[in-house]
C-alpha cells in the first residue's frame, strides 16, 4: 500500500508564532542562535513530508490518555 504524503502548509498564525519564538530567542540567545533554533523548528516539519519516515516510532504514548479509544 502506497503512503499518502501531503505537503505541510504553514498557516499565517503559525508563521506569526514562529516569528514570536524567534524574537524570544533573539532576546535570550542572540540572533545567530535564534536563527538556528527557528530553522530547526521549521525543518522538523519536513519529516511529515518524507514518505520513507517510519511514523510508528515518532512521539510517545501518554498513559494519562490510555483509556481513550483514539
């Protein structure tokens, strides 16, 4: 069965939030580190577009929600 991979689109709200994160990091770590951190966040979303990535191993199971069906 072929995997259906859809592109990731950043909403205007997500872009604004990422800019806020960058501004925060600039104040704490400086411009260069802020660029690195925000680029890492952006690049992490590219995993979702990778058809070869094993999504079974992504994330963790939270026992607090184990009683839920979905």
